[in-house]
């Protein structure tokens, strides 16, 4: 079995989803009134630029940080993880939940 993908299209889609994830994370942070520096401190991150990179779509939040990030924002960690899955792994999200991503 052979699969062909257009790497450029896949990379563009991945980057667009990272940008959307970053915008969502920024809005969630602002909704609870935290600065990037304050959020980084709550998460135990050494540098607030970690938050900046994620919010700007230049980075991706590692899955092992989902629970800490959710707690810092005061949101349910399960729902947070599902949302991140929808942004970062839309195909897996679709397979698990048997529905297309709303994103």
C-alpha cells in the first residue's frame, strides 16, 4: 500500500492549526486575566517566551504539559486535552470522536 501526500499542503495546514491553537490559548489566558509571564510562573516554565511561542504558532504545547496548562488556566484538564487534540491531531480527533473537527 502506498500513500501519497502533498507535504506543502500538510505543512500549511499544520501551521494554520498551530496558529488557531495559539489564538485559542491566548484568548483563554486573557479571559482569566493572566499575563504570559504569570502563566509561565504558574506552569513552572522558566521563560515566558515559552508561552509566547505557543500563542504565536511557532511552537506546540507538549502533551505532557496539558494538565499543568489547564490547571493554570482553571479549566477542566480533560476538555483542555480534547481541544488540543482537535488542533494538533485533527485526524486522530476525528477517529476517536467519529466527527470532523469544528476547527
